[in-house]
């Protein structure tokens, strides 16, 4: 059983920040122990200061089921906390509400239903939003629901290591949940008008000159940012890009598809991309070797990535590999060619086997495995078979292995065959620079 004295000084600083400021955002880098930090603050507010009675933690579904209560049980001072899980279907949410507990866990998809069910009977006086960047959209139902009850909550804690995966526009709704619009404006329109300008086409917004600094100044009093490299000695991370460029007829077909947004499969069968967003996804599918048609049928194009993965396995015979895929057809192709591979299951059995070193190839999707999982015991090599446009998912998944407790250098291998994948990696790099600058300023 771990004792409170084992908390790092930076974690104690974060605990005090919560206690003193009441409504705060902890932009903590991955692996800095945000869960036990927040649980410690909850325990002090409930059992030392007696000023919080009922806590709601909003988190990704897998995190609700496998992180918070389990982490509390590991520490002597937080094992006193009792939990009730409201995640899953509505019936389970209603059943969980009937249980008396200190902390109630709910997946973000259930937030709207919870607010509507409780109505004026809302009695949570503290709220924690784990991975608050999932509330970055001001138009989402989950954000609109919480807007109705934030005035009833005395303590709110936002937790994320990726607060602005797409730029500073992502900040408004998150900060609004802390101050009701006091710092960045009462509406998203006010925020846009004050800090952004339209691009030359008039469709998108770009940050105005000098606006970054003004936004940072506005929010720095309620934001605490910490970078893992300043507090932890993490092993080296080695990024590798393996290329097998499209050539010959494949390249011609790709270029024609990119230009005409039309892919000929057979004599009378075509796949059409109706807009630029659809085209980018279809091109990613093309690079992976299979493309979906409008009816969801899969059409095989090539095996370049399968061959690249075979090469990775041959070059790393003693390594356990975590394989990140994007599309279902990628998962199916990998399982077809590598029977020894195991996909992450809902029950978590595969994760347990991986961490015991019993699985040589573990397959996971970044959206479902990017948060809350500790996979560093099972291996130290990540292979990006299929790519994601989300900086948040990309960083979070890499951090499943490159985190505190990892004893070996972590190798991140990217399998790239087409231009869209090269562009995607550059886009993620640019997003990372913007977010890194924000986090650096808010330290």
C-alpha cells in the first residue's frame, strides 16, 4: 500500500493548486500521475476539510471502468473513498445513482442524460473532467449539458495533457466550464471576434497577431501546466519512418484518385469521394491497401503495409509490438496475415496478458486505447500501421508505452507509403508545436 508521503513535490503542488483555486485546469503531461493527484485533493476536501460532499468524475468509458477506483485502492490515504459507476446504459446510470458513495464515475456520453435526469436535484458539488479536451467543441451536447449546472459546482478540475490539439480555438469551451466565460468571453462568437481572424478564403479562423499571448495571460491564473521532461527521467524515444512509396500503376491510380476524386475498381464499379474530407480518408485507406465503397464493402488494392509489417517483425524478433490501426479493414488484414496477433478486448484480458509479456503483437485503435491504459510493462515498440488525424489520440497512444515505469528506450515506427500520410505527419508536427508553446507558457 502506497503512502501519501510518496507523492512527488510537483504532485503536492498540483494538489494545493486545486485546494486554493477551486476551479482549475491541470494541463499535466502524460505520465505525471494526474489521477492520484486529483484523488488526493478529493480526499482532503472531503475528509480533512469537510467542504465537498459528492464528486462527479467524467471520463472516457474505459477509464471509468479501469482507472480511478483501482488507483484509489493503491494508496493508503485514498482507499477510504467509495465509488459508484454510472457508465454504460441509462439503466446502469440510474442504478448507480441509488448507491451512496463519495465519487461517481460517468462516461462523457452519459453526461447529457445525467443532467436531464437530475434537473434541479443536481447535488454534485465537485466535478472532475478527465481528458477535458473531449469538451473542446462548444456545439457538443455534453458541453451544453454541463453549461446548465456549472453554477452549482464549487470545485471543478479539468485534466488533460493535450488541451489544444487543434489550436487555441479548442480552449474556449474548456475554460468556460471553469469560469462561465469570465476570462475568454461569454460566447464562442465573442472569443472568435476578439482573438481570431478569418483566413483568406473566409471559411476558417486563424489566430490573430498577438492573440496567443493575450489568451495565455487571461487564463494563466487558473491553469497549471507541467512537462514530464522537467520532472521525470523517461527513457529515450526513437521515432522511425519506414517508407515504401507507391510506384508504377499504383502511383498513377493514387494520383488519378487524388485529382479526380474517383477510383475505378472494376469495369462498372467506382468509388467516389464527395468532398475533400472524404477524399483524405479514402486516400489513407488506399495507402493501407484496402478501400471501402459506399456500401461498406472492402476492395483490396495492395499489400505494401503488410509486407512492411513483416519486415518490422523480422527486424525486431525479440520485441513485443503494439500495433496501432485506424480502419477495421486494417485490423482484419493484420489478423489474417498474423494469426498470433491479439486485439484489445473490452474486458481487459488482452491488456493483462500483454503486461505479463505473453502477447507478441497487440492491436489497438488510438481512439479506444489512447487514454488511461498502462502498457509499458508489455513492450517498448509501437508501430503505426494506420494513421490518425488527431494529435490528441496520437500523443496519448504513444504515451501508453513511453511513460513512467518504462525501462527501455521506446521506438515509434511509422509505416508510410503515400503522400497523404507524409502530409498527415507534418500536420501533427505543426499542431504539436502550437500546443507545446501553449503548455510552455502556462508552466
